C-alpha cells in the first residue's frame, strides 16, 4: 500500500516537473517582443513600467567616424551608434535580450561587443565578432540587476576601447528606482593622441601613450566640450537628479565628484547597495555608479574627476545648470569682503622681518603687490610668465586681447573677467580658446588694480595707463558683481 502510493506520488511529481519545464520553455517563446529604446548621451531611455519579462531587441551599429575631442582638435572615434559613449540600453531583470550588432560597410575594422550584464563566456564577444558590412546576433538573459559597462573586445582590445568603444546598459531591478526629475548619462574616458592636449588639427592615436597610461585627454562623453556652455545639462532648482555614470577607461580610475553638490545617494559600483552623503565616488575602469542628488539652490555645478589636473588640463569637466532662484538659506553667495588684518601686533613685527610678501596681503602695509597677487591667483592657469598653455589657457604676456582692452577708454571688461570669470570662444594672438575661467574670488578693488597693473606692464606688455582702485570700484559697480555667487 505504502509502496504503491509513493510510486504514485513520484510519478505525479515527475509529470508536474515535465509540465513545468514544458510551460517555462513555452513562456520563453511566447514572451512579448519589444524593440529597445537606445538613447545617445546624455539622454537615458524612460523607465520600464512592465512588471513581467519581455524579449527585448537591441540594435547597435558600429560607426568609425571623425569628431571633435576638444576645440579645434579632431579625432577618429570608433563608436557604438555614432556617439561616445555608445547608446544607453535599458532592460529589466529577467528579460531576454536579443542583441544585434551591425558593422557599417564603410568601417575599416572588425568589431564585437562584450556586455558586463551578460552571464556567459566573453560577455558576447565571440558571438558578435563582425566584419565591416556584416551583422551578427546573440541572445542572453539579464540575470542580475545593475548598471553595466559594455565595450568592444576586438584585439587590440585596449585600442578599441581607447577609441571610444564603450557605453552603459542598465538592467532595471524588479523594484524600480524612485522617480526623479532628470536622468542623465555620463561616461568618462581617457584618450591617447600622439600630440599633447590642445594641439589643433587631426590627431592620431598613440599606442605608446596608451601603454604608458599617459593620456593626453580625459573627458566626459567623448569630448572636452560635450557638456559645457550651450551643451550643459539643464535642470531647475528643486529638481532631483540621477546620473548614470560609467568609466570606459581604458586605463584610469575616476574620482567622480560634482563641485557644489553632495550625492544624497550613491549606488556604488552600479550595484544594489547604497551609501548616503557622499562627496566623491570611485568609478573603476570598466565600472559604474548611480548618483542622486537634489538641486537645492541655483547655479552651475561642475562634474569633474577630482584627480583635478585631468579636469583643468585634460578636459574632464562638464556642467549642470540649475535655473531658478538662489536659496539664500542654503547658500548665501558672497556676504562680506573686507580687510582682515589679523593680529596687528604680530603682523607688524613680521612685516619688519619679511617686508614684501606680507605687504602684499595686508592693506595696512600700503599698496598690494601685483606680482604676488598674480602668482597666487592667476599663474596656476596663465602660467608663471603669463605665457599661457596652448589650447587651454590664453597668454597674458604680449596678449593682443588683454592689451586691446587695457588701452580702451572703458576698461571694466577686465574687471568683469576677474570677478565673473570667462567662457566662450575667444582669439588671443591668432589662436582660438574656448575654455572656462572660473571667477577669481577674494580680491579687493585695490588688489584687482594691482594685479591688472602688474600684468599690463610685465613680460613686454606696454602702453596701458595705470589702473586705480577708483577705476576698479567703478567697473565693479557697472558690471554688477556676481563674484562668489553660485552662478558664474
Ligand atoms: C582656473 C584658471 C584661471 C585662472 C585662475 C585665471 N584665469 Fe584668466 N583665463 C582662463 C581661461 C581658461 C581663459 C579663456 C576663457 C575663454 O576661453 O573664454 C582666461 C582668460 C583671461 C583673459 C582674457 C584673455 C587674454 O589672454 O587676455 C584675461 C585678461 C585673464 N584671463 C586674466 C586673468 C587674471 C588677471 C587672473 C588672475 C587674477 C586670471 N585670469 C585667473 C583661466 C584662468
Ligand atoms: Cu572595436
């Protein structure tokens, strides 16, 4: 009896298992099919509202094409979809993803794709190896939620990645992230041209620089200009922001930071765990992070790699503009600018010992010293002898731009440049610049007059009449100083 019922139960369970297998296989085939929305940076496809799996068809096309890596600097990028990074792919955990890779017939090289969201050898690389003028396809199941890099894995892999062949695929978890006002797509990458940063014209790839891990450019979204000026990311005060950040590498690790913001939440390494109240998050090469923050007051916030020479000398800078009112309770702007004498007894004793440097800092000691002010406030960009840096910082030495304004009737524009900074395309001594000078804060009218007197009479500059504190004060009143405020 007992034996018979056991066999019966076994037989029944076996039937059940077979039935389950059959229906799951059937379910796989009968999944609803949908075409993925793939977006160019800095855009992100809309959240997926489905609550059940689908078969998602993703189409990517490899395009080798010239583009601008910095102002006046052309580079031949190898891309997924014509942009660096390549198109953003969004699927949902449990989805079956059918990936189609086309290699444009005008391309010169074979390419493929390795998606870190794939479970399976090579992440799809071998299955998608595609010659120019061919298409290939493979299918995978998105088993793990998270934000993943994809990249080309055709030899020499480092070179394909260094030329811009990477992007992000976001596998949305079953419980979607809370809604925000804006989602942005930003990927850092390091580039290796045979000439140094800023040298104009078409630049060739340098394998030696890449091997030495010595990039000439480190940029967000494929160009030093991708998200500055008119191209800046746009939002409003009060908006909640989510940035899907990736690092294509191939070599550098990014210390991702937004100047003027604190990340309320970071899904570090693109996974499910969060950390709160983060200033800078580390993004490995071939890795990612999701950062979220609220724009509490207006202004321009700078996305940077806090390895700052990359930001100010190699292009790793993007802007996020928050339109709206300044919220004074959160950030006041500059409230005070007055002389600080410190302990006058100590100061005067020290002045006797070291007359010049202290004299430059304390008004009590007479006129400020323009040379010291220049060294402390301008030389880090315009360089010690005012010679500038090709393509990045314009010269002040023998600079037609500076001297034309220094010899004009109304010279308030120079006061404006110092107090409010400068952006936009300018030509100095026949060379074009299109960079960002941040406002120089903390200078009094007397200091500004002194530094302008120094730069307009040094390094061979001649012909300007002296600047006075009164003239600077009038200039400041005329331009309406915003120095120190959140909006440059
Ligand atoms: C953070 C780097 C930085 C600092 C600090 C800086 N500048 Fe500039 N400056 C720039 C950049 C970049 C430009 C070009 C902006 C553009 O492309 O529109 C510029 C442009 C200028 C120009 C107009 C172009 C020219 O060459 O004549 C003047 C004048 C100038 N700066 C003066 C100064 C003075 C004086 C100081 C110090 C009080 C100073 N800058 C500090 C980066 C800087
Ligand atoms: Cu490739």
